[in-house]
C-alpha cells in the first residue's frame, strides 16, 4: 500500500501542479505568449507534432550516437589507463580539462572544424557525455580485487584474459552507473550543440525548433518542445536504470 | 620438494617481513606456518607462489623444476569467488585460463564438486552459498588443476567453529588420501596441531623460524581428543610464549 502510494505520488503531484498552473493562468488572464497554460501547450503540440516529432527524433539520434561514441571512447580510455599508469598520468589531466571546459565554449569551434553537421553535433555531445563513463569505469577497473588478480596470475592468465574474464565484469556496476549519468548528459550535449549550431547547423533538432519558436514568439510551441526534451531525459534515465538492474541481476542472480 | 635458502623479504617501504628463512620441505608434508599477526607468514606463502620475489636468498625447487602455472593451488583467506559465476564455473576458471573447453572439463568439475560435498550446488551463485560452502568452492577451484603444491592462507579463519572443524576434517582426509604437499598459514595453535604433520613456528617482525616441530598424532576419530594432541598444543603454546616479546 505504501509502495503504491509512493508510485502514485509523482503522478498525483504532477496533476495537482498542472491544475494549479492552468488555474492560475486562467484566473489571472495571463496572455499565452507570456506564460501558456498546460492546455495551450498540449494544443500547440497537437497542432505542430508533424514538425516537433521529427525534430525530437533528430535530437534523439544525435543523443544515442553520442552515447555510443562516449561509451566506446570512455571504456577504451579507462581500459588503457588501467593497463598503463604512464598513460593514465599523461591523459587524465587532459580528460578532466576537457570535462570542465564548458561545451558552449568549444562547440562553435567544433562546428567550424567539422563540416558535416550531424558529426559535429555528435562530437559535441560525446565530449560532454564520455567523462562519467570514463571515470566510473576506471574506478571499477582499479577496484578489481587483488586476490583474484593474483589467482589469475598464478594460473598463467594473459592480460586479455584478466581484462575480459575479471576486470571488465567486476567493473560492470561502475560502468553502468556512469552510463546512466552519461545518457542524460548526451541529451544535454545534443541540445547545447544544436543551440550553438543554430540554423547554420543541422537545423532540424528540437533546440532549433525552440530557437525558432522564441523568435516568432510561439511560446506554447516552445514549451511543447521543452516538455518533449524533459520527457526524453526521464525516459533515457529510467531505461538505462532498467538496463542496469537487468544486467546486474543477470550477472549475479 | 623445495628448499628455502636464507630467504629474506624487505619491502620498498623498509618493512622487514622475513629474515633468513631456511627450511627444506619434502613432498607430501603438511606444513603449518604458525605465528602471530605480522610475522610474515603470508609473505612467505606469496614468495612460494611466485607472487613476490625474495629480496635476498632463494627458493630452490627440487630438480630445479619451478612449478608451472596451475601446479600451485592457492586458497585465500576469503573465498574470493567471482560473484557473477556459479560454483561450477568458478571451479572451472583455472582450466578455462589454460584454454580447456567446458565440455572437456565437465567430468572433472563434477567429480571435484562431489568430492567437496557440493554436487547439488553446481549452479548456485556464491551469494546463495554459506561461508563454509564458499570456502569449499574455493578449495575445489585450487584442486581442479591437480596442483602438486597447495598453499593456503588462513582459509578457515573467518568461519564459525562448527564449520571450521568440518572443513579441517575434510582437508586432513584429502591430504592423507592425495599425498599432496600443503603449506597452511594459520594463527591458531589448535588448527596447526590438528592438521599438520610439521609445524613451523614463526616469530614476529621480522619473521624468523622460531621452532620446527614434527608431529605424530593418530589419524581418524581420536585425533582431536587424543592426549598426544593435548600435549602438542601445550608444547606449541609454551614455544609461542618464549618467542613473543614480553611487555
């Protein structure tokens, strides 16, 4: 009963908040081009879904491509860092620097350098997304139990056997935690890159639709695009959380 | 089987773990390395396993035959099983690392599971096993490659008294039947007295050999209750008192 209450709580809260929002907007006669009510937003979506849905699809394509790239780069770097302390020493500060430099500042350069817009967007989003995968996986690899490493050595295991049979499986929980954080960051990265690219870029993502709507003062449409982004973020986070649970249960059950 | 010749180990930090260890170990001996914490007995075990090298002195193997990978079985204080593999697959690991196929290894795995009394738990993950069962899996894993030398680092220290007695009984039986050479690190006088055919008592920091006792206890039921066992325990206790620094 408590569990059900907890499940229902966010939905109930959402309904109450939306009703309050709609009530306030209607009662105070706020014009829809300043703050639209939920009904205006829903109406905007229903009118414009033919434009908004492909835009969402485009942004999500960039997001998933970036997440794939971030996973490949993050895991590869983590493995290389675990294998060679020298490589770790050489690369780690630069990885941190790349992480702390705001992507908004780098994105114009990347868009300038990479002529193919889709690739430019994916590169920007990957730069934001790869770090949690790298740091979590590296931490997991470093925490490989010493006794088990000794056991592998005693049995004449090769480096690859240690990596694939021991280190990677034991780092799996850390990797999945990193992946979940990176999933939502990839979405953020995709949107930021689209914003910077503007009409000069791919000109088809949700961020572009938001900019376009703001120029035309189509505020309800802007909100509709925002809602799509928020929902996508939650779905990505929940899906990767589910993946985490399923994989770990499969690994350990 | 091998001789330790003035083997010493000093760590980079300057800690002297072992000093001047000299001993000959014959094939088929069950040697208990007995001593207080920090006497370097685990370090000695790691030297024998080849996981560390002596700072000076050497380990001379009989016929200069350094053991191949898999010829030494190692059992750690914790069961150190891989949580994502079931009991059978954990035991299979040493053979898997040698490139032996699962189908080929299966009869051996089944036999050894039966030998350690876990025939019904082949598919169980470590999480589903008790502490004693996990240690049995760990021992089975050390035995699957048919090592000529079994090194055990306080394997029963974390188990409850009842489980410990059962495992001690089983290990002793295994040793008598197989004739394997076993080096068993422990800080329990009772455990050393019950299990070993030879007890090497080590003094604390830096580890030196303080006494080397050969035991002759009856095998079987009365081993743990015989007067010989009681007097052996008394002897070892006295020796330990002599070597421990008095405050």
